[in-house]
């Protein structure tokens, strides 16, 4: 049996014998028009679809800041009265670059660094061809520093889990027609095992980060966290981590 990162390559039912009279059947899938993967080119697909175990990463995001998921999406914590910082745990392919910055400068940053610090896509012309990015706004309520309250899912790309206390408004940018949904958290405790956290206050050259063990509010010292290596403002994340879909 051969495998491919390309969707839609299963042409018929394939039976896999598991032994003891049991079998696993691989069947052709359905084309879901609201998934980002259906709009991508070969090089982009190879980057967006995970080829190995996904390494999650968590940032402490202040209102008015955002997380770029390559140039394909951007998740912004809206700055409004009463808004508080939240932990955002990112689950995307290790080959998708991730960058934290100010929401007010997000478009300018994307246009300047697309195809370099931000990828995929690999050019501004390609993003324009896809229709650019349009916003979807959701609201919610966090009630714990140890358990995520919900996932924001960018269909076909990945998801972001939100952990924190109090009300929030999140604005998610993605190409037109790509579905953005909220769901109960699939992996609600992963903020405890963060490798990095964003501390805010950065300038144009890159936002400050600390890569020591992340201690969540109310979390006992030395419990449920692990350290990471220092990295730059944008990165491709590799190594062990959490499963994807």
C-alpha cells in the first residue's frame, strides 16, 4: 500500500488485514469545499499537511496581539474594554511558520515577509490569487488557567486552543470561503507543556519571548510544564509533540 499527502488519491476501498479476523478499510474521502487544502498547490500541500507528529507551542497573548499561521491565517485577540491576556496553543504542521506580533501591523508584516518569515504561501501574488484574508469573529468565556475553554479551527490548516479567565473576542483571518469554527477543546491540557511563551512588548525587529518553563497561574511549581530551546521571532517547529487531527 502506498501513501500520499495529496487528498483524493484513494480510488477504491482498500482492505488492511489486522489479523484475528479483523480488517481496516480505507475508503475514498469526500471533497469538502470549505477546507483550505482543496485550494492549495503541491508545494503548499506538502507544507500544510503534517508528515510527522505535530509539536504544539503556546504563547501568552495580550489583547491587540495576534499569531500568524504562515500567511494562510491569523488569529487575533481583540483589544476591547475588559479584555485580558490568554494562552494560545497552536496546532499546525511543523512546516508552517508561526509568528507573534501586533494585530494593527499584521497586514503590513504579512506583505513584507510572506514567503520568507511567513510561509506558506510562498508569495504575496499567490495569497492575492486566493482572495487574501477575511475576518471571522467569535466570542467566548474562559474559566480556567489549566484547561482550554475552546478551539478555534481553521478548516484544513489546524487549530488554536484558548486558555484563560474571563470573556474574550477572537478575530480569525483566513482566505474567503475557508470555514472557521469553534468547538470544545480536543486537547485541553496542552498549555501545561508549552515550549515557548510570548511576553509582549516587542518592536519591529521581533517580539520578545522567554523559553523557560511556562508556569500557568495557579499551577504548582515544577508540575505539568517542560522547557524548550531558545528560538527566533518566527520559526518552523520540529520534533515530538501532540497528534494532529
